[in-house]
C-alpha cells in the first residue's frame, strides 16, 4: 500500500492532471481533495484531450474508485455536464464517489462572485467567477449547504429559504442586481439531487477502508502552493488549501497515512490573473513560450503570464508540503532556446533574502538572481529514457533539483502518457 499526494508547486497550471493520470494507472483510489470547478486538468489519451474540472483524473481508468472529497465545493450542473461528457465518450463513471460532507455551489454564489469582482475594480482578484470563494465563505460562516442537505428535501428547503433571504437582500441593496426565486432554485436543485444521489456517500470511510485494505491511494490537488489561502501570494489566492496538508483535511485521513508527496513543477513559470510575478517575461521569449506552450487557461481561456523558472517558489513549496519528489513537466516547450535562466534567489534593496516574502509589496520589488544555462537545440518529445535526453536538458533538470533541494522523480516531455520518463518508483 502507498498513499501519494500530488500538488502544484507554483501558481497552478503545472500539468498536475497529466502526472495524476500517469500515476493513476497504479492507483486503486484517486481522491480530489479541494477546490471546485475553477480548476482545470487537461489529460491526453490516445490523441484525445479530456478537460476535467471536478472529476478526478483517475476517471479515465476502468475500475478505479474516484472520490470527490469533503473539502471540494461541488457545482452540480458542472459535475453532471462532465459526467455526461464522459458517458458520451464511453467512459464508465460508476466508480465515482462524492462526499456527503462536500458543500454545494448555489446560483447566488456565482452571482456574488461576479458582482464582487466587478466591485473591486482595479483591486480585482482574478477569480474565475465560478462561485468558489463565496461558497467557501458560506462554509466558514456555517450557513453552507452540503451534499447531505441537498439529498434531504426538507433540510434543503429550510436552508435555501434562509440563505435566499440574506443573499437576495445583499444582491439587491448592496450591488443593485436581482436575486433568485425560491421555487425555481429548489426545483432546479432537487433535480440535481436525484441525479447525483447514487454517487453520494461517506467518502471518509471509503478512503480509510481502502488504506486499511492495503490499496494504492492517489490524492489530487487543484490549483497550487502559491494559491493556498494561508501560504500563497495573498490576496491573489484561492479559498482552499492546495498544499499537501490540505489532502488530510480535504479527504479525512490522518497525516501518518501519507507516504509520499510529489510536487509538480513546470519547466518554466506561468501565472494567471493579478499579483506580482518576479520572473515574468514581457518580451519575445515570453511570447514564444506562451505560443509554443499554448499557455491559455483551461477554465477561463485567459492567456497566462510566462516567465523563467523560479526556484525560490519551488523551494518554498518544498518546505510547506514536505515534497519527496519533483515531477518536471513541459520540458519540451524549452526546445530550441539557446539560453535558459533559473531564478535561484531574490535580492531586496541590495540584500539577498533567505525567505519567500509574505509582503506582496516586497515580492513586487525583488530583483531575481539568475543562473544562466545553455539550452538544447533539438526536439526531445520522442525521448523515453532519461539518459537519452540531451546533456544540457539533463543539466537543467539536475540543477533544478540542486537549487530546490528536492530529488526529481518524473520528467515529462509532452502531453501524452507515453511521453513520461520515470526516474524513481512512486508506488
């Protein structure tokens, strides 16, 4: 038995979906432990792309139990749309299990997400407007609606009536927009309840019984370390815990049950939305990386900001999550660049920092300390053995391990499963 957590080490979009899909072949249970439909994982199988938002990547393996954990906020319409897409592709979804403790995204959450972001103006967060933040706010304010409530018409009706009274007042009086009709929302969500009822269960028991039975468990995080509500570049963060510790809270397992943590690192850096980005490239190299890497958000379609790899960020992620192995993705996107740079430190007011700044004011003013390495002037997407990679590509990978202090366990040279080089045993 082995329990493995996969996290993102940067600002998201590192290729976690591809790595989770690759590892899921050996997993009996795949658990999505936080976030919501604001996440986007792209998995390529047999030249076909699957864009997943709520479904765990293990859904593509027949017989795998796929869990949506208690810390995930579930948009029923979005989830049912994904399930329908899978069924059209002939993929069996009977292995899905949804936590009865997971909170439900309501229409007023999406509306509040939109109007609050507009209200912020120049201070906007860059939210996906999927209702994720407002749903987590209600969860922490103890007025949220959980899946177990959704399946109980009487309980759901009572909570919905109370919430609509307060949310409609807020929408009308503060933001000047229309609220929602109780009967219409109730009818819509009662229909969702009946469709989702077969999947809803006590997933804490499902996961822990699988651990006790000696099965392989894979925990899949959404977003990434620097988007963590506590440890990320606040306030430009998500409202949950994408770090490894979030797997314990979001799935309902003790920390002693976790065997390995895999940190996914894109071979360069990207960021979507607002906030400081020390290694951002606004020149032709940044444009080249964006174009070659098709760096546009899976969920929003927004162009991603691109920059050199920031080892300070990855090193910090290693501290926060206790990473055992790095999985370096998209190494092939750097093909053909004569020179590469890795940020190995920050200077602030002439002094070298020994910490990742909490202050965004400081982070926006740091001077990246770069190391320059030679690139490789050939395509590597066809290579399947680490020793066959160009010398300069291997040196780049090894330097990442050296400056972050974390071993490399996986190197990805393309989007497909077979374009993955395993350096060490994970399961």
